[in-house]
């Protein structure tokens, strides 16, 4: 059972949240050096968080290292494999969680001591559960969550052209044609990257036959199940019917596609709640500075269209965006926990995650829709919260090999190298081998 | 040394070369236009005046300088030996020294990491210099060796007649003649060391010891969106030292070295 | 007429001399038997050997060992497979595709880079104006970070907005326009174009350096004989640069077999596996799929391939130089 993602119409969240002690009440007894790694918090923001942390714990020396997402995971893997584990680090959900769980410290005693026996109530159930291993070890606590499966459109351009976001596949094609006529790229996606292709495919599959995708992922049914073949063919039609832009298969989501959308050359894009910061003033300012333009445009999420004709719009998937983990071999566990607890505190969750309108890790913090700039955006936050509360579908796949195989299959089908059935048969082959082991 | 050619051939060649120059340089105009995004020329100013830049540059210079010293010395000595000295098992030895080239770097990152840690070099610049040198020496060895194989035997024989031993031959006769290949080797090694990304990423954790190839990635809009304007400005600025190095040493390439040496 | 092909000898090994000159040399240099090297001679190899052993050889051994196991690269549990990984490689369709792509990449890039580099160097050795400018321009891509090249490739060879396609439209060849990097049929070759654009400068530089050694009299003598420009280039200069060519080919083959950066940064191996090469496939297996043992097996296969190619070319080089002597 998952709790409602909380929203409040009250302006201030901090007033109702538990505050961290101020400098006057700083805890000087905790000492040590903590090495903290992440891809999630840009270096400058991380340094600011560390500064705030040091107001509360002045005797803990924190070294924060940010890496880009594509550097982070290879570097982390190398370090951990060689026995050089950071004290605190962020980790992804899915396969990666399982890989690193053996190297983590069980956080249960720490979090129980701090928050009491009903500590679990402070988190959303499904994300929290995904951070607990089979034998009950709390290997990671969710720092920030995400929801995927939504599309976004440039409302400014749409209004100018008298268009509305599509609710069916046919409408999607029509809107795309209209945008092309106006010299706007209709829909842009970094199809050279597996993760966004998977988001799209999962959104389609969850419409065609909700849940079958996950049965296949768990090895309970074959990947060549008719509903999955149908989903694959719908995926292909996006390319054949002019919805995806030409050359999508050689573009990246960040920066290529995101750039085209942000510079108003493209009308639609697929992003999840991690993109919500573009609805805030701070987010818009950052983009304007980077692109050197004074133009603002209204960017609004919309629900995934009904692509299989059953009259239902798409839902969302939910997962942990980043876990916080502590190293089992850390020499400064008390200090490391101080940092983790700080990052999970209401104040930081509210100001850091809430400020970006992304879903906080803890459920005790509510999102403040008034941070969004327009009405339509605020509405979006509301229905996103409802959809996320109603879903149990995870965003990440469990096995990296099957994930890679499916990613390759999606590209091969989109580029006409294989038919939908043949591509899925390949994935099934890999799946059988994996589940046999 | 100029080759003689008819005026017509000369004109065609001139045209072709100009075209070639244009083709190789034109895409950089796109890069420059990206670098101007958001702030125009001020992007370059922002990058240069970034407080971390001087330290990054210094670290990169140390890495590059160290690598060049190690690579050029080792490769020249070894190349000379293979070409001028009657080594037994020359072929197998050569293969052994070239073999490191054959393994994809990604496959040996973990073993190198283990080694570096065991040597206690983690977080130090030699941790980066060592592996880069190890992977560049084979390349330089092959290039310098091939260059030396083009040296007329008569020159070496004359040296022997004059009674010089192997080291003196290398130092006083061959080295001056090797300027062109040493220039190429220096530029190449500098380029490799200067642009090396993954090794510093993994081995140099402290911000103080970071190198300049790490600089661009810090210019972001948020944790997943790069600020392309600033990043490209940084990338372009970072390639300037290599260009300067090349320009500085170019004159050694142009002067004909052997004309008149053997009469 | 001097036989120009004899003048540059590819073998400086003094021990090969026979007869009176040989005896004289041996006397002068004080070597008991010139065919033997004194131990001190091997000392020249020491610095290189030391560094290479310290950092790389352990890595090769590590991979050989890892390739025998089913291992995720992180934890210490691994299952001994013996030749299991290698057996799987033989059956692996994706491996075959990346091998094919890699071989195509090798042949095309080495051939084109060698020829282009040589041509440009020869042209540059004439009385050309703006030499400095042109050679600097040619070198610019070589000193550019591959990250930039990858981005430029995606942008310039991109779909509708790409500069190449816009150019084609301009000259009326709009029908040829396509998303070069997105279509399986053209993606690998589009990448090759980017790669060749990036590295022609160095190839040119190497040949230019080699040409500086050419003795002016030798060439002038041949030219006086009536050999035209192109004839001179082919018959005279190319053989002189033979050792450079061989070095470039050996280096080119070895480096191209482990191509990674440009492919990874531009297409990531896609679409599908259309541009997958051995190194990117290996990276996928090791880091994305956590099959470190399998990846290690692929690296060993790569090393063997490179070894075979190198031995082949070295032997060829030896034969050619013996023929010329």
C-alpha cells in the first residue's frame, strides 16, 4: 500500500516540518572524515549542503565529489571492486541496487534509533521496500524518488498553433504533422540511449497489458507474449508514422534532445518528474542563462496518450531515483550516519528536493505546487501525485543483461533491422539463459 | 626540401591543400558557435577566470611533462637499441614491449587501480603518469623505431669509424637528426596526457589534484543537463596549449636536416 | 645513376656486415663478435620494460585469469568456467557483429588515414604557400578532445538540421540527405568519416617528419632523370617512407581494434549493434551487464587478434627490408 504523494496548497512547508538544529545547538561530539559521492547533486549545490551540514556538525570533515552520471557508475564500480568504497554514496534502483547491497552497512539500527519503531512510516512504502534486501537488511534509504511515463509539451507553441496535447495515437500523429508543417520538430527523444527508450516502451506496455512487462522481467512469461509484441509494434509505429524525429536513433536525451526542446525547436519530449525543476522560477532562470535568451515558454507535463485504443490514458511508474548508502567498511560510521540523516531531514528534503519539485525521498515532506509558475503546471503536479499514489509499477528493470538486450531490441526494431517478433525472441533467449543460472 | 613539379601540378596541389585545410577546420566553426551559447565571448572569460583553472592547468602540465619525460626517454632508448644494436630475440622483445598496446584500456583499469593502490600512489599525479606512460611508450617506440630505420646506414657507419660507442652515437649523431620525430612524439604524448580523462577521474579524488580535462564537466545547468556553451568554451580553451606546443615546435619539422650531411 | 632505392637502408645492425668492411667495423668498435649484443645493450630496454610491466602486464594476466570465471566484477564470489566464456563468445551473434564492425573499421581507417596522410605530406613538400596555416588547420581536429568530435559528428551529420544535409540540399542533392548516424547502413561509415577527420592530421605529421629525412640529392637525381612528380612520389618517396607506413599500419591496426572513445561518445554502439565494436561491447558486458569474466575473455580475444596482426606486419616489414637490402 503506498501513501499519497503529499501536496499542500500552503505556501510554506518549512514551517510545518521538523527543523534541524541551528548553529547554537550544533553537535560537536560527532567527528570524523566522510567521503560522499553522487551524480545527483551538482558540485556547487553539494558544497552548499555540506556547508549547512557543518553548521550542525562542525567537527565532521565532509569531502563531496560529484561526477556526471556516465562517469559516476564506472568510477564507483572500479573503486568498490578495488576495495576503495566511499563512506556515503548515492546509488540507483534496480539491478545496481542489488549489486552494491553487499557492500553496505545495514542502516536499520541507525534509522530506528533516530526515528523510533515506526520509522517506516516516514517513507513511501514501495520505494522504501525496494531498498531492503531479502534478508531484511536496509541497504539503502531513498533520498529522492521519481515518476516516469509522462510526456511534456511546449504549451506556448501549441497555443500559437491552436493545438492540444494528444490523447490517442491518431491525435499524436495529427499533432506531429501539424507541428512539422510549422517547422517544429514534433517529438524529440534521445533514442540512442536505452534508458529513455525503456521508459517509452514500458509506458506503452503498461497500457497494452498492465503488468505483463514485469511478469516477463521476472521470467514468468516469455518476452514473445502477444501483448509485448503488440507494444513493440506500437513502438515501431512511432518511428514509421512520423512522430519520432528523423535521426532520433543517433541523438542523446541529454544534451541533444533536451536542448532542442528547451530552445523551442521541438514541441514534445518524454521526461519524468526529475524534470519538474523546469517548472520553477529557479529552473527557468538557469536555462535562460545557459541559452542566453529572454524568452520564456510554458512547458507542461501531460499524460501518456491512449495508444492501444482502450480509452485509458497512461499511468506512471515510480521508483527510487537515488538511494543513500553507507559503506560497511567505513571508519567513520557515526559521522557518515550524521550526514545521511541530515540529507534525509525534512528541512533538506523540503528545501533541496521540494525546491526542485521532485518527489522527496521521505513522505513527511510535501511538495509545494505554488512553486510552479502556471496553473496548468500546478494541475500537472496534482494529477502526477494521484497517479504515483495509484501505481506499483517500478521504473527500473531487475536484470542488467535483459535490460541491455531489450534496449538493443528496441533500437533494432526502430531501425528496421529486425521484426518485432524476432527482436523479442532474442530478448527471450537472453532472459532464459539468465533465469536458468 | 622541395620537390620539383610543373606549375600546373603546383596549382592543383595548392588548391587541394587549401581545400583540405578548410575541410579540417570548418567543423570547428560549429564548435565555436556552440561555445558562444548563452554568453557569447564572455563564456571564454568565465572559463578562464574560474578559480580552479590555474590549479587544474598546473596539475595537467605536471602530468604531461612527467609523461613526456618518461615516454620519450624510455622509447628513444629502446627504439635505438632495436634499430642499431644486434639484440638477440629482438622480435619477441619488440612484441613484448608493444603488446601493452593491444589490450583495451577499459579492461585493465581495475588491475591498474589495484596496482596503484598497492603502490600507495592513489591521489597522486604519478598514479596518472605511470599508466599513461605505459600505454604510450609502445606507440612512441614503434614510431621512433620506424623513423630511425629511415636513417641512412652510412651515417652510422661513419660514426663507428670515428670510434663512438653506442651511447655516443645516439646522443651526438642521431639525436639531432631525430628532431622531427621527437617533435611528433612530444606533441602526441602531450596530447594524450593532456586529454586523458578516465585515469584522473578514478585516481585523483581530491579537487586540488584534479587535472584540466575534468574542468568542462563542472559547467552544468543541473545535475543532468550540461551548460553546453560553457563546456564547449572550456573544451576549446583546453586544446589551446596543445596547439601552441605544436606551433612552437613546428619549425623543427620544416628545416631539412640531412641535406648535405652525406657527401 | 644512383640506385635510389638502396640509399636508405632499413637495417642499421652493424653485425650484418660481412667481408672486409665488416672486419674493419668490428675492429673499430671493439666488439668481439658483432652479431652478439653485450648485456649493456639490453639496458636500453630497461626503462620501457619496467614501466610497461609495472602497469600493464599485471592487467593482462588479470584478464586472462578473470576470463576463466563467471564474475560480476564486484564481489569476490565467482564461478570457475574454464573455457565457458570463450565457448559463449563463439556462439554470440552480437560478438560476431562487433567483430565484423571492428574489422571493417580497422581496414578502412588504416587504409584511408595512411593514404591521405601520405598524400597531404607529399603535397606539402612542394613549394606551397601558406604552409604554416594549412598544416595548422589540418592538425586542429587531432588536438581536439574526442568529446567535441562526437558532439560535432552528431550535430553535423544529424537528421534534418544537420549541416551536411543542409549542404546537400543547397547543391540540389537533397535526395541523398538522411540521418547518417541513425541508419544502420550508414552509421558505421559516418563514424569512420568523423574518425578520419580527427586523425588525418597526425598521419600527415608523421609522414611529413619522415620526408624531412629524404636526401635532397637523391630525389633531385631521380627527377633529373626525367621521372615526373607523381612517379617520383610513388617510386621514390613512398619506399623511403616504408618504415613510417609500416609503423602507421601496425599502430593503426592495433589502435583501431580497440577503438572506443569515438564510438562510445557518438552512438554508443547503436542503433542496435550497428556500430558496436569490440571495445564498446566489452564495456557493455563489464559495466552495464556486470559480466566481468565474459568481458575479460573478449579482451583476450582482442589481444590475440592484435598480436596476430602485429606479428604478421612485423614479419612483412622484415621481409620487405631484406628484399631491399
